[in-house]
């Protein structure tokens, strides 16, 4: 079972950067740095900008109200962010959820980070927040920008009591754990992986109920396990993300860490909605456990 979002605006964008195989990944100049520096030549729909976080509306959205939370400093690897920088981004991600929740009233969200060759078109780290709806509201980008700007004071509120219907907890094969302030984060391989090595970190509370500081520590735990997956599989990139609320129907306590491989796709994925994983779960478990035991993350 899979869902479809029709995001027509994005088509113009993605066809603008078709890359030849031998071209380097990074393009000269960085759109997000230009936005940070208020370059008048770059069109943007800014929501918030301070010394530590930038919140923009994605101008080629997946869905109405799609936001991006970005560190002002040009960083291409999650591990290069400081704890303070990441905690601040998490805080603004939560504030952005609150703003979207109170104004556009979606049924849920996808949160995601694309690393390396896993779908990121701008290498400067950015966290995507994609509101999900039963029925997409027919509001234009200008109108949504207006709504967001008019309600910006909501982002500043400290009380962010968001209620969201949660999906069921995904099944994992446990391979490790991290204890944060007495709470156990369970780390395991997904029993229904998108790719080999697909890991899930199960948090004690839903994303929107956690503190930014603890979220930063949980994301850095994912970064440590990403290093294990790099040693095990040498993937071309990673997707890190979460599904919150009723429409994505995920668990808002599950942080997914998914290695991406350029050449592992085919008609079964595309036509039969079925993933082919080129390794058994037992093999993956053995391989990862061996690495985790020989040098703990
Ligand atoms: Zn940049």
C-alpha cells in the first residue's frame, strides 16, 4: 500500500537540475546561504530568521504549507552541527508544527532529512516538514504565506500542547539502546525495511511531546548508528525521518534511519508496490550486531 501526493509545482523545479553522472554533486553557490545573506536575487518565502534558525516555506512544496527548518551556518553533515544548533532546529521544528497545526489544521506530518544522494537537491542541511491532509486545502502559496506570517506569534508561545492521533508502533529487531535522562531509546532494525539496514529508534514520547534538547540527543544517537550503517553498507545517502499523526499513519515515536542505494530499484517497487531487500533480516542483524559489539556506537 502506498499513497500518492500530486505536487505539480515541484515538476518545474526537479527538471531544472538534471545532472550528468560524472558531474560533481554540489553546484556553485548555495540557495540557503544566499537566503541567509538576504541576496535580493533569490526568491524566498521566509517565515522566521534569527542567528540560529531559518524557517522557510518550500517554494516547490510536496503539500500546502510545506516548511523547511535550516541552520544559518552552511553545514552538509548532521554530525557537524553542535548540540545547541541541532536543539534549536528541533525547537523551531516543533514551533513550526504548532503554527501549521493551528492555522492549516492538517491531519499529520512527515518530517525528513535527505543526506547525500538520497533526494537532497540543496546540500546545505535542511529539515522538511510536510503537512498531510485527508483533502489538500486549495489555498495558493501566497495565501498560505500570508496565514503563516499573520499568526507568527503562535510560534513564540512556550506551551505547545499538540494532540495528534498516533499509529501503531513498528516492529523492530533490537540491536542496541541509548539511555537519555533515565529513558530508554530502543534501537533496532525495521522488520519491514524500506532498504537493507533500515533502522528505527523508538523514543519514549511522541516527537511533539519531547523537549528540543532531548530530541537533539536522540537525533545524534541516530547519527551514531548512521556511522555503523556506513561501515556495514557504504550507501550513497540516507533519509532520516518521522511520520506524525493520522494521515501518514506512522508512530510519532519512531525515528527512521534509512540507507539509500542508487541501483536497488526496479519494477517490483514501481509497479507492484513491493520492496525487494537484497539481504535477509537475519543476515542484516548478524552484520550490524557484530559491528555494534566490536565497536559500540
Ligand atoms: Zn549553504
